[in-house]
C-alpha cells in the first residue's frame, strides 16, 4: 500500500504545466490558490482514471479527439503563460492583490489537465498497467484501496508544492519573485507551443 502512496508522489513530482501553474499562483496569490490548481488537476486525473477503469478512454485517444485536445490545451497554456508574464511585472512582495477567484484557480488546473493528451496517454500507460497488474492479483476492493492511496500521494505532493510556492512569497525579494513567475510563465508557454506543434503535426501529417 505504501508503494502506491509513493507512486502518487512520484507521478506528481516531475515539472509540468500543473506544477508550473501552482508555483505561479502560490507566489502571487498564496497557498490556497496554488493548492486549488493542484486539486483541479487531480479532479481531471480522477475522471481520466474512471474512464480507464471502465475502458472508455479509447474515445479520447482517437485522432480527432487528440487533435482537438492538443489545440485546446495549447490555447489554455499559452493564455495562462502570457497572463503569468504580465502579472510578473506587477508583482510586489507584500501588497500584491489577488484579482483571481479561487474558482478560477481550480478550473485553471482542471482545464489544463483534462485537455492534455499527454495526461491521457500518461495515465493510460501508468494506471492502465498498474490496474492490469492489480486486478490480476487482488479483488475490486483492493484495487479501489490502492487507487485511493495513489491519490493520497498526489494530494501530499500538491500540499507540498502549494506550501513551497506560498513560502517563497515571504522570503524572496520582489525581483526574485518576478523572475520565478517569469520562468513559470515561459514554462507554460513552452508546454503550450509543444501542444500546438503536436496539433499542427497531426493536421498536416
């Protein structure tokens, strides 16, 4: 059971769009906004895992849906990245005012994750193989228990990232915070361009 908890943490740790967005939100708007980005992303993961569990994910891996998700994901990431760059110029250590609702932070994480074909393929590959192995050895209750432990690991990582990002806000200078926000924004734009390239490649190929 502990191995599934560690797996959840390990799956969440690599720097991707969600972690970059959590870092940006935590620096600018504090712990809760950063954590809600992670929770939104995790809800998308839950939906994908349910689809995988019931064998419905094949619809999302059709060429049409993958292309649509690449394009939509590209737009969302580019928009979020540019917004981060613009916000970095206004960032102040003590008096940065949140102009974003908590619901917007949550849905930003959700949309970023649910529209990413990388997430879909990632969970099909990782959870699909784990599910196949677990079902072969255990009953349904154990499968649900181990899946729950997987998500507890993801929650632990989200709490760590949100705490880390919001802590930066109190110990770094405004200039340092702006640099980190710019790096986060450029990272999001980079992921967006990658998604756009994938969509272009599918359309012209």
